[in-house]
């Protein structure tokens, strides 16, 4: 089985890809909501970063502005969107993906869709 993952903000993606099986991943506000499921990955990217306790073990899909919460809460240097892929890579590298901390419905739904591909 082969999969292809694209991260893009496209509302009509599913309609354009009728000939392929798709698993749409829609973060509630920002993709940072998914990253917050893996707080131990942040210091692997920037050793000074620590996810604030108020953001741990939450339903990250319900956070109103997770990106701003990270910018304010992680410390210096300030989190940028471009740091997201590095955080995701570290979560994978350190085997954090199978055990998210907290919950996020869009993440759970997407993992379920992808699991159905096997």
C-alpha cells in the first residue's frame, strides 16, 4: 500500500480527487493543534521550548488560537509556522505519534482513515 500526504488548505480537495481514496485531515483551527498532542517533540527542535502546563492533555481541537498560544507560551525563540514540520519530524523520530497526549477529533479521524488504507 502506498500513500501520499499533502498538507494544504483546500476546501474543494475531496471533490477534485474523486478517483483516489482520500483521507482529509482538517485541523480545527490550525495544524498546531495536532502538534500540541506531542509536547515532548518541541524541546527536540529548540531545547528551551516547553509546552505550558495549561496546554497539556487538552482537547487541542477546541483551542481558540493554538498558534498564538504556542507563540506566547513556548519561550524563545518564538514559534513560527515554519517550525511545524520540524516538530512533526521529531515526534515521529522519537516515537511519540502512537501515544498522543490529549485529544483532537480531526487527528483521530484522520488516523482512522489512514489505518483503513492497509
